[in-house]
């Protein structure tokens, strides 16, 4: 097989029920010059046998890495190491994609000479099949210049699977000492964004993200906080060394993901001193991400100038500054649990 245009990496662990649908969607891609690298991450179920069956049918189009369980971070890096594609993308093995996922993203990246191409996605309840939301479907041709307007990256969803990346961004990616167990997708992206210059969007929703109730996003434990903080601080130190012009962005990102997302998840945990956790979180942000209160990217002037970009983040920061953050979290939780409305950050 000639050098593929796109390598798609699929980590697999305990997903035998969903894996065939994922693989079928990848084998039906309209872009022919692709390779699908499947990492069997020590899965104790039937994943490996399923992968072998598809390998027999599709030959060199599927590459299998069978390894001991090390987690999705290590699995993705294993895939990146052997990927041959000009661009690299990721698909979670319990999700599936539209048949034009690869072609539309690759064509958008190539025609715009972009480092990253982004598509929209549907969030679907795995049990009922109901559509929660359709997100990231920005107008065709929308472009972010990461050095001229890095604040716009704050509205990118914090997952790698609706994007493709120029291969060099991943193959030369900084190797973390503190591998995060929480917010790992977001931090993985930060290691890519530091060297990206141009991000292009297509308006189509091409990924079908299945929301599972047992996802780690709903099961954050307080004991995971120190490791999460350490990993994010390591990334901040990296930006300070290699891209100091992006420090306002990285500090605003810390508020978004540590100050809001992580605190929301912890607010649902029973029998913890949540007010103390918020105080500790604020202290951590002040000491390690000192620009988070001052960055222009979360000010009303920036929101108005950029047609509403970061308006939700600005709104939450107002609650924070007024000492009403806990009230906001309670309201947010009520919207999700009782009204079924989830504002994605």
C-alpha cells in the first residue's frame, strides 16, 4: 500500500459490543488512501479477535497493535509512532463516523494548508439513541490563526476525535512526565496546539459520539486532583518555555477546565468539603496560572469584538468574581439533571 493520506488511530479496551460498528464506519470511508491503526490495550474481552477478523477481510488497511494495558494516552502514542499518514486522526472505539469523515477533513486540511481540520459531531445517548446536541458545526472556511487570535481556541471542544492533525505535530509532540488521568484529552490537545498555526473548520457533523454513563467524565474522584494539577502545571511550564506568546490562552484554558469543568464534576461528589476544594482550586490558579483573571480572552470587549466568542466563559467568570460560583454550579447541575440542558464548554 502506498503512503496513506490519513492514519486513523483507534484505541480499544472493553468495547466488544461497539467495536464492529466503529470499524464498519471506518472501512466504508470514501477516502481510499487511509490506514486504520487499532490498539488492543490489553482488553480482556473479545476485542482482539474482532480486530483479527477485520484484518483478515481488509488486509493492510488495518494495522493491529496488541499490547498490555497502559491506558488511552499510551495507546495513542503507540499508534502515532507507527502511523504513516500525511495526517493523523483519532476515533474512539465506542463511537462511529460518517463515511465522508476522512475525505472531508483531509480535503479541508490540504486545500487550506492547515495544521488541523475540525468537523462537527453529534452527542448521542448510548442507551436510547436520542440526540443530545450537535456541536462544532462552524461555517465552512472558518479559520483560526493560533498566533493572531489564540483566544478563539478556547471554544474548541476538548476531545481529539473530531479533528485530524498534520503528522509532524504528533510525531514531535512533547512527552509528558505527569500523564493525566482526568482531562487527559484536553491536555493531549494542548501539546498539539502549541506547535499548530492554522486550524480550519468544516460545517458538517461527521462523528457520532456515544455518551456512556460510566464515562470518567462523570466519575472524578478527589484523589485525582493532585495529579491533574501537576499535569496542567507541566504544560504551563512548557508553554512558558516554548510559546510565551500563548500564556494568556493557556491561563484562560486553566480557568475553563480546572476552574469550571473540574469543579463542576467534583461538585456532584458526596461527602467532600467542596467549599475548601474551590478555595484550593482558586489558590492553585492564582499561583500557577496568574493571567487567568486578567486575560483579554474572557473580557466583554473581546466577546463583543469577536461576535460572541467566549461569551459563556465570560459569563461564568462574572459569577466567579461576584462570589456566586457555587450558586452557578448548583444552577448548572439543575439544568443538566432536571431540564436535560447541558451547556458544553
